[in-house]
């Protein structure tokens, strides 16, 4: 592997990645829920194919462009889990003519426009804001929800699929108990909505999709579909949340050493914000990643007392111990465990090696 790398490169451990997929698929199967994984994390048709081996037939993406990429790879049941973009209706129509396509709405205006312009059957989820505060209609606005459902029901090519939410606030939780509490609250909100509307729409489903909840919980009572995405790779954010072990993190970024500074116990690597993003954690102090070494068998545990403490566009600064610093040479490859693998994978999707 090392001989092929001269610049920041995204390293995917296939065995760890497949094990993460297997566990989540088994969890969904035991809970008897639809497993519609979000592919925005890996954005790889090759990694996507691994999901097929675990019975996955339906997927989630976050854009029309991403949907087109996976349609070309043979996926034909796709939810675009992003508020419908009216400027992309021509793209939606092209895809809907060939595949089962689901879109999101949280507005009667958007719903009416979709109803007037969609030319092939399309499923519509109403996105619910159950506390995250990003997108979605607040769950208390039942009159607006009723109006949206009415518009869907009276549109020739639209069909009401159910209620969908993303509990992104679990990423800000302090511990696993808070994650469980958020999930329980969201579950109750969506179940209440389902009870109110299922009489006229017996096939409607509840769809949730955050990796922390889907990793920590084993029972998805009252949920019909889960859409986690980050779990395929995991990352340090998930580790510190309690969603995974360090050994579950399937990815790292290989970065060449370009500077060694013993007077300050620091190493400069070729690897900055354009490779890793500017996501950070604060555990005792702010840091942008943990350091590992690569071995013939894979990679080491994180190097003690060593962190990526600063990044600029191309540079990364690692602070370490004098003992470890003495083992490093210019041109060595060091591995960075990313804070947020979704962003890192996107930035380095053209520089990926599977090992």
C-alpha cells in the first residue's frame, strides 16, 4: 500500500467495513424493519455493492446527482433524503421513469408544485422536524401536515409513503443515555402521527436514520424503516458518542510527513482541511484527528499523547511525545483517524484505496 501513496489518501479497511454492514443488517433483520442505508457516507459504487451481499435492495442518498450515480450502478429503489429541490424536477422525472423514487417535502407549496410537474409515479415522505431544527415541518403543525397529505392524495403521480425524520441532535448528545432518550422522544412523536393518519393510509411507514441511535439500540419497536449511513465507516465522533469501538472505525487518511520540529514536539503532514474537513472534537482540548501507524497487518492503535492539533488548507500539525517523534522520518506515511468520515470520504472520494 505505502508504495502507491504520495499524497493524502483515504484508506478503507474492507474487513471492518463489511463487518459494520453485517451487524447493522442483522440488527435491522432482528427488529423486522426495512434497512435502507444512507449512501452519502461512502459515495462509492464498489462499497455500495457490498451491501447487496447482506440483502440490501433499497438505499438512501442526499442529492439527485448521487441518485443518478447509483442508478447507473443498478440501484432501482432510492429515497433522496433531502428537501425536494424544485429546480431538479426534470432530473426527478428522468429517474422516476425508470426506478422507484421517493422524495421529501415539508411544504404545501413544494408539494403542489411536485404534483403539477412530476410525470411518473413518485413516493413522497413528509419530513418531520422532531427536535433537530434543521429541515422538516414541526410535528405540532398538524393542519399543515393534513394539507400536504391532501395535496399528495390528489396529485396524479404522487403517493404518500409516510413520515421521515433525521435525529441529527443525537450527534450532540453527552452519552448513550441521552441518545436513547432522544430516540424515544422522536419515536413517540412519529408514532402519534402514524396513529392519526394510518386509518386513511394503511401502508404509511415511519422512517428514521441516525447512526448513533441505530448503533446503540437493538429494538426498533414502532419504527418501520432505518436509514443510518455513517456506520459503514464510523469515525472518532461516533467513538466518543459511544456508538462504536475504535476497532470499528474502517477508515483512515494516509498523510506524508513533510516537516519534523523537535523543539516543539510537532510534525507537519501533507493533509489539511481540504482533505479532512475542519470538523473537530474537544476532549481535554480541541483536536482534528488521532494518529495511527500503518503495519503489514493493518494499523496500530492510536499513538499515545498524540493528536492532530491544527489544520490549514493543506497542512496538518501533529503534536506528540519526544519518544514517538524520534521514530518519524521525512517522507513517512502517518494515518489520521477522521473526526467525521462522511466529510472526509467526500473530500477524498477520488483518492481512495481499499485494503
